[in-house]
C-alpha cells in the first residue's frame, strides 16, 4: 500500500516559514496570496500482512502520524492510502 501523509501547522500556531513565503511572493509578482502554511509531505510504502483490512491499515497509519510523523499538539495531519498494486 502506498501512503501519502500531509502535515501542516495548526491554525493559530506561528509558522515562520509560511510567513516568509507569503512576504516573498509579492516581490516575485504574485499578488493576492495569503494565509500561507508550509508543512511536510511524507511518502511511504506499507507492507501489510495478508488479510489486513483497509480499516486496520488506516488505524496503523493514524497511529504512526500521532506517534512520530506529526506533533499532534502543534500540527494537523491527513493521509491517503492507495491499496492498488
């Protein structure tokens, strides 16, 4: 299974990188951009034992995100699982 995880700072959490990008874009001619949030994109392949359900895979990836891939106190995360082989 291919997994794509998206991690971004929570709303209200200072995002200095997002602020820097937002300030730089007008200087490059890109007007009207606001609320820039810079995060992480993580790809991984999940080798699940035969008989693993989509629900079990979802729970496993959610636990990975909560324990290591994201800091749930200051970051939000979403993920997609592509079970196609």
